[in-house]
């Protein structure tokens, strides 16, 4: 796949088929999304097993002390309460498991982040006003 050979912009890291920026300054979810969009990306949507494996490996080796990262995952508060990626794709919890499936329906907790506490990526959720580091992504 020649897409893997394309260089990323300065300060972005090539992982799988995208370019990623791991921003360790903490923001609430909407500010993180805005930050990613301002620098030409979006909050990441981790939708394949391979992408998950490569991001997990990068986090474990390069940024092991930062465990919680906002990603582009939100619960639809209007319809069925389904979790969706910001590109409107459904969440596939076979790719990344929930750290605790009871969390999925907690009232008022509408934003998802990934947690590396077990050294394996897991989804968990919290209020969108919480401040965490975040992962931006763009496709070159």
C-alpha cells in the first residue's frame, strides 16, 4: 500500500494509513475537536484492528505515562443513545473493547476516550467537560 509511504506534516506521526498528532495539553472534548480541526485534522476515529494495534504500540512505547486520550467518539443524545464516531460511523466494540460495558449508558456522559491503563486500548466515557490529552488524525 503506497499510502503508507507518504510523509506526514512536521510534528505528525505516520501510523497505519493516517497521520496522527498526540497532543498532551489537556482540553475538554469540544476544544480538542476544534484544536484538531484548526491544525488540519480531526479527532481520531479508530475503526480497524490494525489501526488500533499500531496506535496502542505507539502509545505504550513513546508516551507511556499518558493514559487517557480523547478520541472522536460521542453518544447521540437525541436518538437511541448510540455511540458514533464523528464521521458518523457506528462504534465497533470488537475493535476496541469497553473497559466496563455499564459505562455505555451512564446519563450525561456523552464523550468517549481511550484508556491505556492496562497497556491495551479500551474505551471509557465521561462528561465532555473533562480535560484530557487528545489524538488528532488526518489522511494524507
